[in-house]
């Protein structure tokens, strides 16, 4: 689980990352990839910034390629 909240006073995010040590590394890689893709989608909905969203999606593809997640 990754939880982030915005602190507007300090202009920074506060976050808590929780997972069990039983989670295999290969599952953690998939989890991170899916989280990055989801963040890209959320960024698009929040900002309507198509250019940066496309850049973020390109990074997600690169991330998946380097970790050999795409079949």
C-alpha cells in the first residue's frame, strides 16, 4: 500500500509506504509499474496536461521494458 496526502502549508507530500516482507520482488516490480501507470492517468485527469502525461506513459513503457514486464 502506498498512501500520499498533500500538505499545502509546507507544499509537500506526506507518504506512508507499507508492504510485507513476504511480497516477492517480481510482484513488487509489477506493483510499481501498475502504480506508475495509475499515477499517469490520475495526473491527466487532474491537470489535462496531455504532453506530460504522454511523457509519463513513455517512462512507464520504458520501466516495463527494462524490467521485462511486457510479454
